[in-house]
C-alpha cells in the first residue's frame, strides 16, 4: 500500500525557513548537495514514527493560485501507472514526471478537492 514518505515546505527564502524550523522545533536542516536549492529536513530519530522532508525554493511568487502549504509525497511502484489512476478518478496532473538524480521519478497532482500532492517512484539510476 502506498504511504506518505516525504513533505516539502515551499519558501521564498529557504535558509530563513530552515532557521525558523530549527529554532522552533529543533529539526535538523541541511542543504542538499544536488543542483536545486533544496534543504533536507530531519524531524526526529529514524526509530520514531513520522516522516522527514525538505524546504524548497518557492517555484512562483505567492498569488491566488500559489501553493501555500506543505506538499506530501507518496511512494508508488510506478509514476506512470499512478498518474493514470489519478486521472481516471478525477484528479489532475499538475507537474509531469521529472527525474531527480539518484532519487527517482516525481510528479505532482491535484486531488478532486484541489490539494496538491507528489508521487515518487524510487529509482537510484536516474541521472
């Protein structure tokens, strides 16, 4: 069964957001070594229930249709298969499948209520 495995916090200033979450919650935040302005967030020990995520540079300025929320990503066996399921059940593809180096394939979708979520197919061979 697919599970929520990751969240993303959009930010105008990722470094400022990292400082906020570190000071408020004690989360450990480190800049990712990849090509994007992306900061990995550890919310607690791996042995405890919960998920980790990231702070990312906001893709577009805040406006009427901007995302002002956390984005949860769900682990799936095939992005292509789940995009089809999403579309067949009234959802919308908002960002087509993209490769993330050494991570896998990611797409963003909206549910029937307009909520954005990610689906991620792990594939360490993506370059």
